C-alpha cells in the first residue's frame, strides 16, 4: 500500500514501533501485532486469521483482508520511515524522516486527532 492509503492500522503500528524504539531498543513484541498466521507461522494463538482483521486504510475499508501489521511495517519501510528487521528478529529503527513523522503524529494525537485522520504533510 502507498502513503496516501495509510489509515488507522498503519499509523497505530508506526506509533507502536516508535514507542518500541524509545523504550525497548526497537524490539517489537509479536503478541502486540496483528499477524496473519496463514502467511507467517511465527506464532499461533490458536484463533486463526479472520479477514475482518485485515488492515484498515484511509476511509476505514479493508481492501486486502490478508494485510497484517508485518505488511504495515514493510509499507512503512518502503516509505522510508523505518528500517525493519526480519520476522525472526522483530526490530525496528526510525529513520531521520521517520522521526519527523513520529513528531507530527504525536502532535496530531496530542491535539485530539485520531490515527485514522493523520496525514503526512
């Protein structure tokens, strides 16, 4: 997905990644991520993947019901906001551009905005 499509799930995943960079040396906890177990058998909660868990884009629709938070991290990396590790090593690092976006996102949220309405200027 591209930047213009990013909605609630991309930006909440980005905010989580930023928190992990600040508090946990970039280590992500896969229990806090929506992971499509059909695509990535890195963990199983026994519940399976439901298409309603797919990534919500701008406007709230779910165009790809298989798209999960790992896909969101990969999308964020393609946009140049983070450097993402591997599935075996779930780590992230904010790029300089990502730090600028993280500050803008925090400001947006502090002013009462929602992840779903955030846009990169």
